[in-house]
C-alpha cells in the first residue's frame, strides 16, 4: 500500500469510529465496559534469512535454558500460523532487509519482502539497514518498479511491499521538500498543522489497523544513530531526529485521529546479560529503555529491535503505568506474541491485560510447504552464482581474534582492498571497519560443507554482503593518526565502543590501553617507515568509512577521492589470484598497557 492510501485509511478510520462504536456498544448501559482482544505477532532484524541461518546466528536459548536451532522462513511460517488467531496483526521492528544472504541480496531483497508479505505482515518500522541502498531504493521497495540499474528480478516487475513501512523520526532536511506522507493528511487541518510545525516526514509516521471494531495505531521509529551507521550518500536528504520527540508527535497525530490503542515499533534496543530465557527481562537499560520509558503515556506497548537480543520487560511510562518493552532476537529466530484487550468504549488498551511471550522459532516443527517451495525457487535461481568456487583457504579464517581487536579475516580483507585499489587509486594502505566483516570463512564451507577449503562466491558474499564501493582518499599523517585515535571511546567523535579498523599488512602501529584519548596511538609505520604528520598518504577504505561512518569522522577530511570496484569484487578477486590462503597472523597492531 502506498503511504498516501495508508494515511487515507487512518483518516477514514477516525471518521468511521462512531459507526463502529454503535455497532459494538452493549445494549444495557449499566453493563461492565466491554473489551475486545487484539494479538500482535512481531519480528525484528530478520536480515533476509530465508534459509535457516547457520552457526551461532542459527541458535537460540529457549525458555528451558536449552540451546536449540532456530530460524528459517518455512519454520517462521509454521510458527506464525500456529500462533495466529482471528484477532492477530503481524508487525515488525526493522532491519528486515539489508546485510542479507546472497539469496535475498542478489535481488535487492525483493524475495525477503515478498516472503514477509506472504507471512501476513501488516506494518513494519524501518531499521537502519532499510537505508543500506539509500532512500530512493527503499521507496522502490515500498512502492514497486524494477531496479534502475539491475532491472527486474527473475520474478518479473516488483509490485512493492504488501505491508506498510513507517518511520516517524525520518524527516527531510529541506523544509521545502514535497512529501506524499504529509499531503495525504490534507483533509485534517489540525493534523496537517501539527506535522508541518514538526517537519517534513520522509516516510508515513503512523499506520492504523482495525481489529474487532477498534483502531490500533502503530508508530514507526528508527535509531537516531542511523546517519553514523549507513552510507552517507543514500540518505543525504534526510535527518533522523530524536525518537522520543518523534513518537510523541506521532502519538498526538493518532489521538487527533481518534486512535488511542497505540503501539511503538522501534528499531533501537538494549543489550542483555547473556544466557537468559527469551522471556526474561534481561535488558540492561540503554537507548531502548530511554525510549520505552519516556514516550507519551498514551503509548501502550513498545516493541524494539536493532540489538538482536530477546527480552520481555515491564517498564513504567511517564504516568507511572506499566508498559511492555520487548524484543525478539534476530534472523527470524523468535516471534514475540503480545495479547491485549481494548476497551470498546474508550478505545484504549487495558494495560493490565497486556501479556507477552517470546516464541523460539524451532526447527522441530513441519516446515511450511508453500514457503519452503518459495525459498527453493530463489535458491535455484541464485545457485549458479552462489556455488561458483572463487578461491581456497588452508584453515578457518575467523572474524574474531586477539586482544588488539585485529582479526585474521579482517586482515585478509584489508589486504584484498589494498590489492584492488593500488593501481587505479594509488592506494598505499587499506583500513576495513570490523563491523563489515559479517561471518568467518570456514574450511568445511557452508552450508553444503565441501570440507576441502574451497571458498564459494556465496561464502565470500556472506562475509562481505554490503556491496560497498572501494574508495581511496589522501590523508596527512596527522589525519591518519586521528582516524586511528577515533577507534577508541572518549574522543569528540563520540565513539560508542572501541572499533579496531583492520589494517593492511604494510601498516603497523602500537596503541596503549591506558593512555588518554588523543595519545593512545604511536609508532605508525608504512612498510616499516615511520609516518610523519605532514606526509600525504593514499588510504583505501569502503565508501561507508570514507563517508565518516562508524564515527570515523576524520575520513571526511580526505581529499582526491577515487572510487573503484565493489568490496565483494575486491575480496573475490584476491581469493582467486592467490593460492590456498592461510589465516594471517594478526601481528600488525601492538597493544601496550
Ligand atoms: Zn539495526
């Protein structure tokens, strides 16, 4: 559905309220207020895992404390059906697409969005990863049409998502921008006024769904840190504002529309104390808890995402009432079920009626036949690409490592990136962001398990799934030092936690764990020669880092930008050009106390 018709629905819903009320109002006014049941089934951070995810991404601690295999589209469908009743609305909290396996990514995630439609999803908040290919591509995913560069997928012209994407805190930077979300609210002057005082929404802020004669309003929110974690170019026209402020405006909009049963779908969440049941309130209060406790008391439930953790918490809203705050892990391993009752007279949620349960998507059930066939179709389509051998390794090459934060696979990727940018971009060194190294390379291979050290394109893609562009910029020695200092917390760039950039083999340095920010890094050398402050250095990195991603703001001071191949192509090329590759030694960074 387009945002235009979605918001029309919201307006139409409010007008229809009186009729709906009369239809369900009890004949005897003395009778106790009637309530109607509503069930929400929620998913978050699916990341295109149509096939059952492997390794630790495919395991989950269940309600009994056992570690079980979990996830996979056909199993999700079976579990969803088992928990769906006549009162059910399926919703999601973002990162459904982006950073996805090749089966989805090769087709710009159309297979995943189609699957979620088949699942019966009605409303989803956007996550940061929905912006991985930029705002224009997100709009294409929402509304349909073929990809402007790659054309139509083998399934034909893309019809658009069959669920609504919402994002109340995503605004246009330019106040003069035309917004279809705002235009659709034209018939309600007080709503238009509220929103135009607030800003120009780039996405529909809310979606209203009717269930059992009552309207339920869903407010979408995405982490306000999105500009720091997605490629700058694709979102250059957008701003991501404070989640609480945006939720409160959206809540007022819903109220003006007569919608008092309000649910926040937020792509932001908290970390947990590990090892606990998905039904435990194991969340350590952070960015998610701030939102869950501070948004308007009219909001009844806060379903979260982004941190890939599972928890069910009861927090206090600003009026002191209990409010559900939950998350359902990631990769389709957990479905969160929320049962609530709505008073038909006040049209508000009876807070004491809210009950939630995190269901682990086990694989001991019969997989849904239709969805299994659907996944197989896409698997067959992508197989010739995925199964192509691209190189060999002598042993597992891991994306975890020693105390410095350097990892064997990070080193290998940095070497590949330098090799791919030396000629055209005159790169002298390369730096790779650790968060972009998504999976280890295993000797046994996955999921077929050839066991011969062969790396397939599919396996290489699982490591480097972002289709980032390799770039080269000139930094001075002093700017390179600043980049390396920005790896650590405590600086003006506000790095939230230590992120060690993976260096190419010819870049070495030392850092001190105890030194103050700004003087942690010393003895920077390129090919053994000490780097001077004024020296000009050609530095290769992906376009995410060069755009200042992950709080590496000093990259933005780089000059003489050169753009080269995709990062996955650089990696595949390097694997192919070298004989069986042994895990690098992770001796490029030295740590002192
Ligand atoms: Zn996220």
